[in-house]
C-alpha cells in the first residue's frame, strides 16, 4: 500500500498541520479523528487495515487529517466564543487548504476526472464529518458518520452565537430553504450509524433528532441503529466502516 506523510504550514491556523495519505487512486475519502485525536489514530485503531482491500485495489484513497480540539471544542482555557473562533480558523484550513489539495491530487490520480469526497469519522469525527458535509456540500457526495452528535450542545450547552449556529446542523438545518443546498443533500449518499450499547446514549438521541429532521426536509438518508451490544468503541467502528464503504464503492 502506498502511504505518505505530510506536514504543511497552514496560513489560516498559523501553525504546521499534519496528515497522512493511504493509497494511490480511487474514491477520495477524508477522515477525522475522535476527540483530541491525531491524524495517525485512524491507522492505529485498525481502520486502514480494515479498508486495505479497497485501498490496494485502487478503489479508495484516504486522507487522515489532524484536529486541534485542545484549542477549540475541548480547550480548558478559552471561553466559548474564543473556542468557536479558533474552530472557524480550522474550518478554513480544511475547506481552503486541505480539501482543494485533496481534489487536485485525486483528479490527477484518477485520470483527470473530477472527484467528490467521501467524508467520514467516528464519535467526534462523525460530528466533524457531518458538520462539514452539511455546511459545504459542494465538495462531497457521500457521508458516513458513526456514533456522532450533530449539534454543539455537547460542547457549549445552550450558548449560541452566529459562529456556534453555523457549526450546529441540528440548529440551522430546520430553517434551511436554499434549494441548492437541499438538492446537493438529496443527490448525496448519507449514512448515519449508531450503536445502542455502552456510551452511545447521547449519540442515539441526536441521531434520532437528525433522522426526524432529514425526513421532514425530504432528504433521503440511511439511518442504522446497531444492537444493544454495540458499544462506542473502535472494534464496532471497524465492522461498520467496512460494511458501509463496501456498499458505496
């Protein structure tokens, strides 16, 4: 399997950011780590090995990005608005620096054809993947979110500002009327999965809220609730990601 490590300076974050690429061609897939996780977590937790058959066959190419959670949602020192302001800088890093690079390289690796990205993550990574998918649907055609929350309540409680609102799909989607966004969602493959075992209670609650919301908006999506033995942990996420990716490629 071809792999490459990258460390690049982000002009939006004013710091170096790291990521890793797995594979040589195929569907581009952007994955986020869990809370306070790093770019190497996806590999260390077995997910790259789980998806290796698709990567080695040239069907899937994965970009595993870094987070800065200790400076944003999980900062122990900053107030809510400072946290979300820093996250907005991270947002610009992802959408103005990392994603254009993914699309450029992926087009080159796939014979010059334009690509759309499969975006995914587990736990905090599921929140990130869903938040970026709904906010910037022009870049994506597939979302696979595993065991996530889909609002900012988990991080900020009832605190709400313009920037917090823009990062809370369960808050802004109900009033969204823009046909461009709605059509992008309706033409995408949306997969939301959650277990019903240990440490999944909050994720179960917000997954059900998102399901009801998308149904009201007439946005097709697949919502799967795995069994009461399915815990909030990597062994189950490995099973889930293989199952869903195999159905998407």
